[in-house]
C-alpha cells in the first residue's frame, strides 16, 4: 500500500484543490469578508462549517473519481444526479464557468494595467494564453503546477493574518461595535429570500453557501484529480487536507479583518489594506499573489470547459 501512497502526491492534490478554490475573490479578501467576517466572531463558526464540508465532500468526490476514472469528467454529474438532471447541470456548469473565466480574465487586465502599466487587453490575453497552454499540457501537468501555487497563496494569507494579530494584539472594536459599523450589511445572506428566516440569515449558513457553491462547479475537476491519484487513499487524504488547509488561513484572515471593521467595509481589496497596514513588504507582492489566484482558478475552469467540449 505504501508504494501507492505518496505524501508528496497528497500535497500536490491538496494544493491543486486549494488553488482551484482560491480565486480573485479570496485573494482580494472579498470572499472572507462577505461570507464570514460580516458576521463578527460568529463567522468563525461559519468557517468551521465550510472546513467540514470542503474536507468531507472533497474526500468523497476525489475518492469516487479514483474509482470511476471517467473518460469525460463532466459526466460525473450524470453519475450523481441521473442522466437528465446531470446533463442540465453539465450545461449550466459550462455556461457558468465561461462567464466566471471571462470576468476573471478581464479583471487580470485591470490588475496588469494598475500595477504594471500594461494595456488591459494585453494583460488579459497573456493570462488567457497561459491558462490555455497549461490546459493543453494535460490534467497531470495542470495539477502539478497549480498544486505548487496553492501553498504559496496559503502561506501569504497566513503571514498577513498572523502579523496583523500579533501587531494589534487584540480585536479592539470588532466584537462590540459591529452594529455601529457597516460590516453587518455586507453579510452574504442579507437581502435574499431566506434572510427573512433568522436560522438561515446566520454565520453557519454562510459557511454552507461558501462551500457548496465552490464544490458544485468543481465536481468535474475534483473527479479528475481523484482519477489522477495513485490510490484511493491518496485521493481521500488529498481531499481532507485540501479542505482543512483551505479554511485555516481564512479563519486567520477573518480575525485580522475584525481588527478593522470600519475601514474594510469601504474597500474593494480589504486584504491589500490589511497587508499595507501591518506588512508593507507583503503588500508590494500582493499583485503577484492576486494574479496567481486568478490563474490557479482560471486554468482548471478552462480545463473543465475543454473536457466537456471533447466529450460532447
């Protein structure tokens, strides 16, 4: 069994899982802000709920991917939901991914223009070309590449969180003055039909939403990663460790954001503000981390789209 189990491969699988989930929304800090921080300290409960879901569902989907070894990974929807609902989910996912990838690549152009004085169109073309070339190299190569990017972004996020908490030493206003700030109005469950029900307009449900919206569109990629594992055990531990280490830095980021409840509500990139306040050196390399976040999510999305087209 040991011959079919490699810690290095588990790290790659976990890293690729993390990298897929970490997009520009995570890198800018908007996802941690709206899904967790906006609920105050209770947001940690939501983050723990997300951790359990990411770890559990990731392990199940990757293990099943190893067992099934589907020729076209988007057909995994048919396995879980039946032929007709599965086909509908396939089409929905591909259309959704096309929209998300387009927005993310457009955002890359804006980042390239702001930080490097590159024409937005050129920045977008470079990112799109890089993603396509990576996908052409195959799933195994894709997992190897983004499997290294995931840990880099995680370490960066952990550093920002830890440095902020060490420098501030406490959560000054976050736990007492949330009502006075605009933070509560940013919670992801506010404004939807279920916001009329207090049990759903809550931190734990925000955690459920965060994990499930990521997992649903990522089913084909997780199945593909599971199929690339050397053993079912590798696939399971790749899913578990990926889910855990995805959410650990988010918990630290949430705590760091709670040190600045008034300031972050008005910012499009709150994580950059926090980094600049506490670790200017990290703020300098923030643009690179942001671009890596876009790439690590965009490339797998391109792969899923191409995988569906090939099997159509």
